[in-house]
């Protein structure tokens, strides 16, 4: 029994689902759907660092409305970057899978012609 490759798993997923899951919660849930662990942990680390930076810069004072908007904008930025990256990775994997299929089909056609001539 052979296990599917990373590209096969990624190409078999739906790109829009991964993008939606990365956007809505904003913390890389689409990477879990695509079984891409490194980007998921990188996104979690970036989100945690953003929260920690806000916490330490805030100190003991209550955050102002502009500081809250900056915090939300940072999380929105992280989610937009992960949406774009997940979609690009999906397209790259599907194009690679399509090219491999076309290569197999063309080699079978060439093999069929050579066998019929002999």
C-alpha cells in the first residue's frame, strides 16, 4: 500500500475550502485541511507573536480604539497572506499533477504507436 505524496494530497483538496478556512478564523485552519503542518505552525507562531507584541506594548493601560484597529488589521493581514499562499500552493500542486498526467498519457500514446508499427 503506497501513501499519497504531499502534492497529491494538496491537489486533491479544494482550493476554495482551504482559502476560506484560512480567512474566516484567520489562524491557518486551511493548512490543517491541506495537511500542511509547517505553514500551519508558522501561522500560529505569527498570530501568537502578534498577540504577545500587543500585550507587551499595551502594558497596564486599556488599549485605545486605534490600537484595537491596528491589532485587528494585523490579524486580517495574516489571514489574507495565508489565503493567498494556500491558493497559490493549491494551483501549483494541481498544475504539477496535470502535467504529470499529460506526460503519462503522451508516453502511452507514443508507446502505442511504436508497438503497432512492429
